[in-house]
C-alpha cells in the first residue's frame, strides 16, 4: 500500500455521510406523512363537529320564520 493512498480517517461503522443523508431523507418523508395524516384527522374532527352543530341547531328550531 502506498503512503499516499491511505487518508488516515477511520471508516464509520454506519457508512459515513451518504448513509446519514439517506436516513435523514427517509425520516423527513415519514415525518411529512405523519403530519399529513394528523392534519387529515383534525380536518375530519372539525367537519364532524360542524355537522353536529348544524344538526343540533336544526333540531331545536320550530317551523316559525323570523
């Protein structure tokens, strides 16, 4: 082995910077999916509450016009 071919850096047991970037990208995608699912759940809850409020308002009204 030539003295110029060895950089003197120890290889990481996890593969280095490329692996870190790949793991970060996967974590970002999973985080985005989790946020999207959470947002959908919140939107569904708001829609259900609004529908229940409308039903409650309609049920309590008489047929009189104001």
